[in-house]
């Protein structure tokens, strides 16, 4: 049964079928499948395949957007099933996709894994300005600000955030983590970010390391 649900989850993302993705997420949770296992073995392979097909030019932007919307709907349902235990919270993280960028497939997966690992998360969504990151991090009393940039043209927003933190005297107050398809460790070092996360699992590990310092 599990395998069938995982296959159905993958298929729903490949088809960009939001209704099917949400139905499958609910079905999987109803069958007692662990939320993170459901994401890792069902939906993530689907969105990874979509990314590969897009990269090869056999799938186009409208289909990519449909797949992203289907993924968003499924992960929203799954995220709500992940218990948040504030008493054991590992840290507080504000996360969002930078201004000018409306892609948030990877970020949605990151949010799920962080929640599953006991972090308190405030997801600001996509197209988030530097000012909003700073304001929300302050209101949420965040330990870490995580920014995702999926386009080379929006990567400078990550640098703008680092500059704004220095200017406001907040560089020591909030740790920063950057990620996204075109983002590299070299870029993170160049702009002064505290960490670069290659993927969601890497992000969780690095967040723990940052908070242990």
C-alpha cells in the first residue's frame, strides 16, 4: 500500500495535478505513513524528476509551475500533520524566497524537514523583501534567517540582506543561511552569509551547527 501511495504521489507531481497531490497526501497520512517519509519517498522524487525534465527541455515553464503548485498543496497538508513541540524546539527560523523570485519548491521541502526536526518555522513565502525579512525575524525572535534564490538575477537580494544586517547592527543577532539552485558555497562566503545549504537535509544539519556556536 505504501509503495502505491508513493507512486501516486510522484505521479501527481509529474502531472501537475494539485487535486490528486492533496488527495494523495491526505490518503498517505490517513494510512499512518510518517509525514517525512511521505514527502521523502513520494513527493520529492516527483519534484526532482520534474526539475530534471525541465532542465532537459522536455518539460516547460507552465508545467513546472503546475508541478510546483501541486507540491505546495501536498506539503501544506503534510506540514500541518508534523507536530511542533515548542518545549523541545531546537531554534527559531524565518525563511523565504527573496524579492523578485516566485519559485518556492525547494523552500517548501526545507520547511517540512525543519519542522520535523523540532525547529519553529515562520515561512514568509515568496518574493520577500529584505525589509520584510528583517521585520519578521525581529517579531518572531528568530535565531536564523534563511533565504532562497532560484534565479541568478535574484541572488543579489541575499547580499542586500547581509549588507542590511551589518548596517542595522544586527549581524550578530541573526545567523544567515542561503540556498537555491544557482547559489554556491563560494557565493555564500563572498557575501558574508553564515552558511550555505545544498539541500534540505544539509540545511537542518547546518542550522544545528550554527545554533551550537
